[in-house]
C-alpha cells in the first residue's frame, strides 16, 4: 500500500498537493491503511527515493524544495512541542513535589523541559532572516569621457 501511495502522489508531479480523499478513493484504501502507508513512506521510502513526503496545506506531496520542507518541519515541531508541554502540565507537574520521589517521572520532567527549551532556540533561529547568499555587484565609478 505504501508503494502504491507513493506512486500515486509521484504521478501527480513533484510539489503537487494530493488530498487524502483522492488517495484513499483511487487506491480503495481505508483510513487506517493510509495511516500505516504514510508511516512506512516516512520511515523507509523517502530515504530510498531521496525526496521528502510532506503533509502540506491540506494534502500530501513529494518534494525536494528546502523551503517547503523547512515550513513543514517547523509546523510538525510546533505540534511536538505543544504535546510535550501538555504532558508536563496535564500529567507530571500536577504532582508537584511528589515527582522528585519517582525516578522516571523526575527524568521525564527534566528531559521534556530540556526538549522544550531546545525547540524554543530552534524557533527563534528560524525567525531570523537568512544571510544574503548572493553578492551584489560592485558599483562602477563613472569616469569622465575622454576628450
């Protein structure tokens, strides 16, 4: 199913959005089959093919465009950060001082806090505009016309 999914999206063309409904209808796949196919694509096929598989603006695409990949990765990282913060606020931190007495929970608390700080540094770094990569041509001096 994963290869069929990849091929269907690849046939649409590089950087072309293909919607879930189109994929599942054309392949006769259930939602759970499609979910498993996406996981296999991300875990294996992308490395074999040397192209990224992205969830992109309401659909899926195959691309090598670094700007699209960066935007998609940033959105996914924000989602991971949100989930990590909710694990702390909804499950671990409400125990207060008792967390320190449970080795695993204390480790989770420390490591998740570290991950959220790392994400914050990454987020701030991506807000900085990239340095110029192209040199601007040097200005030429106007010289007086020969007499």
